[in-house]
C-alpha cells in the first residue's frame, strides 16, 4: 500500500473511532446503485447531475409517455377515447423516433422486432 492510501485508511479509522460516521444519512440502508452503462462515458457526469436534479432527457420522458399511453389504450373501453389515445400514441412514437434520429441513436431492426413481439405479448395478441 502506498503512503497516500495508508494515510487515507488511517484517517478513516480515526473518524470511525470518534463516531463521526454514526449519524450519516442512510446509514444501515442498502445503497442504490445506478446503471449508467447505456450513457456514453463522456456524458455520464452530466447525466448524473441532471438525474439527481430530477431532470431527464426528452426522449426518456417521451418514452415514458408512450408506455403510459399503451397502458391506457389497453384498458380503455370507450372506442372514441381509444381512437384519440391511439392518435396521441402515434404522435409520441413519431416524436421519439425523431429525437433518436437527431441523436444518431436509431434502434436496430432486430430490437424493433423484439419490441413489437413483447408489446403483442403484453396486449395478449400473439
């Protein structure tokens, strides 16, 4: 162990002995680890800052709306409302595709096929 590591280790042990870590927020609770592997390495710090501030990229917000709309369509029993919801879903899907293309993040055809199979399975259509 180099000098710096041993010094840090010593300071941590001293602080623990003094009880300086006893009243830390979240003590005794599991740590929530976030998976940012889908975010390019050079953008991870900015993404983490925005995420901690409660901000999410527009494409993630639109994708969340798409999921909600699909759920609403699945449970909607009014044919008129279903048509309106499907129109709104089409608009959101188009917006999502435009955002992804603008960022150069197009979905592969294989993923699109897989996604459509998953959606059909959830909708009970196979």
